[in-house]
C-alpha cells in the first residue's frame, strides 16, 4: 500500500512538472465573494523573461478582461461601495470585483485611464507619494484629472515603498501617516485605503494595528484568494493577481478561485 501511494505521488509530481497546465487551479472548488484584482503596469512587453513582464498586462488584454467581467455579470465596485457594504453588513451587489493598481505608474494614465472612461469602470490606484512626478510615474495633475473623472480612487502605498515590518515603530507611523496626509492635501478628500508594499511579506501583527490607528479603513495585501462579502476587516483584503501573458481561462480562475495556479 505504501509503495503504491509513493508511486502515485511520484507520478503526480512528474505530471505537474511535465505539463504546466495541470498546475492551474481548475480542480479547486469555486468560491463566491468579493474579488480584488491586483495589477501594476498596463503596457506592452514582448519578452517573458523581462522582470516586469508578470506585472504588465497588455491594454488589449485588459480590455478583454473588462468585457469578460461585463459579460459574466460581475459588478466593479469602488471603495465607497465597499465601505457601504461593510457598514450595512449586507449588500445587494452581485459578483463584486475591484480593479486595483499598485505604485502609480505613468501607464496607468496613458493606457488604463482611456479604458476606464470607455467602459465606465472604476479603479483604485495605490500611490507611493515620494515617487509621484518622478520618471515613470504619474504627476499630481494627471492623478487629479483621474480623480475628478469619478472613475479613479486613490489609496496609499506608503511614502517610500519600504517593507513596513522591517522598520522601527516610528518609521512605520511616518510611512503610514505622512503618505495619507500628503494624498489628502493634494486630492482634497479622505484616503481610506492602504496597500502594503511587498504584499503578504510586508506586514505582521505589529504593523497592521498601526494602519487603523493612522485612520485607514481598508488594508490590501497580496495574499491570494476571494474575500467575504461584505468584508468586515477580520483579515487583510486578499487579491487575485492576473499576470502578464495569462489567458482568459486564467482570468476566470482568478475570479472563481482567487488564483490561477499554485
């Protein structure tokens, strides 16, 4: 019996190695809830070996994904709608999703913004305040234009994008509070959401309480999965990560399993 089990495990390991498609999550049970989709760049990279390739979705693929959401009955929601559901403890919104973008790259303005306007879809962009206006990142004028459209909300990705759990307490507070203050002064509205730099490895039990003390309501991580709906804050908001080069089948797995592969 032990020999047979060992042989089966070895066969499974070989098949997973030999056929990458078997490593996709199609065999996991579907999960219902709130799906926060995590993006970074919207642009074109041809070489899969480039460092930013997994973090870059082509504009034409993002458009296909938006159309997929609409055809599938998904409802893109804003932070305000997420908060309303949290406060009420219930929501009539069916199949809620949120498009989130980390870092505030220039291509979020040049390539993402036209798609948001074309399809009237909201998105949340997490800004590194020290990098706004530097090469490769959006300017405050562009950010304000996107905000004024009503289609883009902005959250904090801290002030300098350092790994919070590696910092002393006073530096953690500074990263959280100063980025929030800068954003609110520049945008003229409350900032309720934070995205941890370095995702699931960027925070710990020492860091998370400081987020709420700084006045944030929502904290997004890169932990994979589907969130309860409505979200009540018991754990960080998990996100699904559509990578560059993935197909619409992968995208469907992201929406229904919270991840496309192991």
